């Protein structure tokens, strides 16, 4: 597919990232294999093409899809994989919240939060990969609305909208002991203040919630 749909896949090199959790004051290092990450969040046009649905509260083909749950996102990943003849990354169990990730699959999936942060930083060490007004849509410049993907300057690895516009769902459970099945969100959105739009900022949401500043970005382990 072409870059206009937001599925141009960027090669992310291997590396190491240190994650941290403010609540527990804990930090941990993650070693990362190479992967591929979409240059932009999934657009409404692509989501509609694959699913036939347009769930977003603000319509527009080039706008990022939002108001999609974590479950919507992982099902989309499998649907797009099938559409392109790839092996689905996710297997669903009999229970409502049973899911397994087949790490050997070559299909589309959600990034882990470690992959997301590594890709967002693009080799840098600061909280952002540039001046926020130049790289992201947030409360200070968004006029409190969504914007088309790819409209701001990308990071050094060619990834757009890693900070601002919409939060990205990640694969990981946020904190199972305290928040149960809540999943990780990364990146900040169009309604957030600047301090939420940082490479290290973590948020959480229930995997069934659909929110108007939450979308997702595709990843692949292979291919």
C-alpha cells in the first residue's frame, strides 16, 4: 500500500530502551530486535477500506482513525494481514479477553511500548525529537481538533505524529496488579498539554474503551 494510507513501513533498527513507571518509581531496560513501524497512524480511509466502518467522531479520509478500542485495533491488524496474505499476529481464545500474540507471524500488529519509545526517540535522548510546535499537534496549536496525518515534521527515522494528534495503543498491559487488563497508550493527543507529549509519557485505558483522541499505529516483526 502507498504512503498516503499511512502504511508506509519504516525499518526500525535494533536497540535498547529504558522504560520507567512513575507510580512505582521503577525502571527497566528492554533489548529490542529490529522491526517495522508505520510512518503515520492508521487513517480513516484505510480503516474503512479494510473494515467497512468509520467509527471516528471527526470524519476525514486523511485524519487518523480514532474512537477505536484496543480490541478494534488488534482485530484490524489481523484483518489487514489477511487482506495482504500475511500470517495473522493474534489468536483469540474462547473467553472475551483471551488473546495470544504469535511472535513468529509476519502480519501486522501493535507495537510494544518499548518498540514505540525506541522508535519515537530515533536515537535521541531528550523528551522530544524536536520543537513540539514543529513535530506535533497538541492543545497549544491544534485548535482542539484532529489534523491530517503527516502534516508535521517527522523524526530522524521518518516517523510522523509520534507525539500529538492521537495517542497510540500499544500491546502491553499497563499494570496488571493495579489496573487489570488496561493497556498502554503512548504519544499524547490533540487535546493534551505539552507535558503529555513526551517520548516517555505513559497513559492507560481499558481495552474496550473508544476515545476521540486515541488511535493506533501498525508494526510488523518481519517483512
